[in-house]
C-alpha cells in the first residue's frame, strides 16, 4: 500500500471510530435510561402490594422487572461491543498514520496525532479497568469525552503526515511518550471518578436518575485512589526519568526550564501531594477529590494550554506549519518545534 493509501485508511478509520463511539454512547445512554434502581423498584412493589416476582404496576404489564433487566443487560453488552469495535478502528487509524510517513514512524509527530493517541489510550484504559474496578457505569462519560475530543482533533487539529524532525527521531520518543500517555489515560479516568464523587456528594445519595447508577461515595473514593496510585509511578517514570534523558540527548541539558517541563513537574507535585496526603494525613473524600481535580486540570493544561499559549516552549508540536515552527526557534531548538 502506498503512503497516500495508508493516510487515507487512517482518515477513514478515525471517522469510522468516531461514528461507532457515538453509537456506543447512544446505546449506553439507552442502557442508563432503561435501568431502575433496585431500591426504588422494591419500594414501588411494596407500595402496590405486589408479591415478589410479580409484575409491578409502575412499569406496566408488558415490562416486568425480568424483561427490563434482560433489556438493560443486552444494551450494556452491545455498548461494550461497540466500544471495542471503535477502539479497534481507532488503533487502525493510528497504525495507518504511522505507516503513511516515509520512513515509517510512531504516530506522535504533531498535536493531531498525539490527541488521537491520547483518546485511544483513555478508551483502552477504560476497557481494561472496566471489569476489575466495576466501571461499567462510567461508559457514557468516558465515551462522550473520547468522542468530543476526537471531533476537536479532526475539525481543528488535523494535519498532513510529515516525517519526524531529527530531535523526535529517537527511541526515547517511544519510551517517554508511551509512559506519559498511559499515565494521562489513567489520571483522566481517576479524575472523572473524583469529579463524579464531588457531584454525588453535593446531590446526595439519589435512588433515581443518573446518579442512581453511580456506586457509593466510598467505592468512588477508593477506586479513584487506586487508579491514581497506579498512574503516579508511570508519570514519574515519564517526567523525571525518560524526559530528562531525552532532553539531554536532544538539547544537551537534562533540564531546560521549558514551560512544558515545568508544568509536567507541577502536575507531578500535585499528584504526589494527593497520594502523600492520603497516606499520611488520612485525607479522603472531598478534600482528596478536590486535589485530584486540581491535578487533572494541571495535566490537561500542560497537554493543551502550553501548546497553544506558550511562546517559548520547545514542545509546541501543535505549531505544525513551517512558519510557526521557526517563529520562536533558537539555534538549538529549531529541530524540536514539533515535539
């Protein structure tokens, strides 16, 4: 297949992934709508004087709880299947993007490629953690985030395939970016859990509506902590080990006070404080969730904000045009404008 053919395949696959993600979102929203909280159903049954296993009057003679449960289970399985298909198409888009370059490379050369890679890892991380941590209820939130971010990438960030610059053409790119993207995906899942925790804390323990699908505050808090505890060592490896090594290889300095380096370190400090406070000061619940949200904000500002608002960062790979790449370049940073 030619390079142009691979690029076309990548564009078609990312479009197909977006469509299937959207279908999965619709199915999971239908799943949420069809599910009733067991306590609410039991209370209705008691109020109607129904015997266990009988048809409940509030759901109609044709919608017995068993049938309703079967429909909900079917929608849940269908939503997961569609998500898996979308992730597969998403992977093909990444593969095609890398194969379209000459020479072939990893698909991390500009902001568009890093965005579609990051959303892929978020979706894949959700699928991998879904059963282990019982995260099925998060499907509409995660898929909506992935779909919206993909839409932004395709509409505003899309760029033509180009060879990597000399500074990016290093095996440290693979080591550094893989670890950073894995940590970003896990931190994003943990941050969503913390946001939902704060919303549920404010609204109370609802037995109806969307929040009735959400686990208890204790489960949310514990799961968020476990996912953050997994992501933090990976982020540490990316920011404090592989990042400086690659910086020394590219710029002959381990630390350059680059805005992206500084914000990556700020993110590391916030998450270190989160884990330290939980381990030593016994921070749980609201305070811990707020600190996790602060970490998520610094993480995504580092990902998006630095690329668009910084005029001095050598990591502004969002500036992909030749003119933009040389506006703020210094003699030793000219080759690193797409990083």
